[in-house]
């Protein structure tokens, strides 16, 4: 595979996204920003959690390349739990968490896993589709209490945090690589041109990545954030700025 990636933090903040790739796989993790008035029960911050979960996931993908992605993510969550189970309250529902988007090629197939709001975009024979876990967009209550009650719940949404079974609630499947021209993994901050600002569709976003690269997608996203009016912002859910990570994968049929 050929992989090109870029990541950028919210201006002035620490990046809570994490991207890591290997010869036949790629991962994007998007840490959920914790409000300062919320007690997570954890002595570690979100970047610590995201970094360690990504590393554990990557090690397992490297050492067990044929293991299903959901099993691999579940094992990575367990391994990350072990790193801080003696210092932190891992029963706390506000424990650090992350969205996950992952792909791996093997035996002529592209395996994928999408958990929470980091989408996978695929071009199959010229048709571009988004593979999305949209449960976070369908909540009825976005207050701190409402999101807490919905997290890792059958009536709400699932994220990678301290519950290994959340991995089995991800959107997952496989596609043949014979007609798969290109794919992209995005944190939700890099999907904003489509999802928040409606300045492109998924094909146009993928064309932008292919033609001008991930850095240009992030640059245009930052410009759209800066140009958003206060009136527009009040009508949209989410932050003015967000960490943005984009990964373009090509030459998949050679993997």
C-alpha cells in the first residue's frame, strides 16, 4: 500500500488525535476531549490514553496479522487497561475514550473497523462511499449527563475506552481489493468540509486528498472554521475548531 497522512491539533492545543500505519494497515484514533469540570477518575490525560491504545493496537496487528480487527481492538483495550488499572478508576463512565477507524489488507481483502465518529471513505470502481458509525449524531441529549448515560450503551453509542466489548459494536466488514482504487481514514475534524460545512461531498474530499494531499484538506478545513459566522456556529453541534487527521491509502490491490 501507499499511505500519505497528516495530522494537526486544534490551534493552540495538544493534539488528541493519533495516526499510526504499517505495511498493510492504518489506524486513526480520535480522543474525546474531556470538559474541565468532568472527573474522569483517571490520572492520565486523553493524549496518553490515545497514544497507548494506538500502540497496543499496532503491536497486535503486527504480531497477529490474521486476527479479526474487532478481536484485535478488544485485546488492545484490555492491554491498555492493564497499564493504569492500579492507579485509575476504570469503572468511571467518563474515563478517557477515543473513536477508532482502522483498515488492514490481507488475502485480497480490505478489512475495516469504524467505531464512533471517525469515518472511512472508499472508492470502489469509481463509486465513493462513506462507512460511518453515526450513533453519536443521533443522540437525543448532548448534555454531560446525557452523553455519560449513552456512552457504551445499546441505546446510545460506543467508543474505545475501558470496555473491551465495545470493539464488537463497531461497524466492520471486508471489501475485495480488486476494484478498490483508494481509501481514506479521517478523524471527524478532517471530515468537517463534508459533515459540518457542506463545502464538498465525499468524492470531492477524496479527490482533494488524492490531488493535493492531506495537508491541503486540513488547511481548507481551518479556513472554513475561521470563516464560520457566530450565527452558523450556534446552529451546529460541536467545537469551533477540532483536531484533524487524514490518511490517504492507495495501491490497495497490490497489498
